[in-house]
């Protein structure tokens, strides 16, 4: 699956596989160490990548690459909101873009691809769990049709700072 993003970039969505482990974990670990976008408070080992593959089994999960430079620009996936079949029409969405590539439209491309894939699977609701300290993500989701549907107050504590978990939802 290919999408055009910037003039000199050809964005390619490849199914996440073991070969993407190092680059994806490096991107995820950047957000762990430098933001509230990823919830863990300390860097995760490369072996954790297996958890991503496990939790996305049966759902679309992509490494996003610049085909011209053959490097991973980010990753995105859907996963079960809840394992019980009565919730099969809802999925949780996640995406992380390499810090040097934020603001280039890659997140919107990822959202579009995941929405298309979700519709094919019969998913009607996308959910996003976002730290209240991640204003950039909250704005991105609002701009792209998500609305706040729940908030868990002060349940997180990272780097000595308490934060809310904001749940956002988009009906497809």
C-alpha cells in the first residue's frame, strides 16, 4: 500500500513484521523517554516488540516507510478494545511517528489507512487513549473527527507528574 506524502517522500505501509523491530522500538522508546505519548516510564528492550505483534494479531498493523530512503518513519496499528465478541465493532488505535518526521502529514495518512482497514473489518468505533499531557495528540484527534468520551482523572504518574488518561472516540 503506497501513499504520497511530501514531494520527495513515497509513504509505504508494510505489514509489521519482526524485521521492523529495532526501528519501531527505537521510535517508541524515544516517546517513552521524552514525552507522555507512550505510557511506560523507562525504555523497553527490543524483545518487547513481540508484544506489539501479539496484541495486533488479526488487526491491521503497519510499519510506515519512506520507499525512496528505505527507512521506517513510524508505525500504526489497531488492536482489540476488549477481547469479548460483543465489542468486536470497536478497536483501539495507535500511531507513533519518528520525531524528525512529525508534522509531514504521516499521522493523517496512517489514520486514513487504519480507518479504511477498520471499515473492511466491520469496526464502527475507533478509540484512542491519550495522556492529558499530550496536547499535540489531543489536537490531532479533535481535528480528525474524534471527540472526548471519557477521562480518568490523575491515574497516571510519569516523571513525577500526575496526568489524566483521555479517551477519545470516532464513529466510522
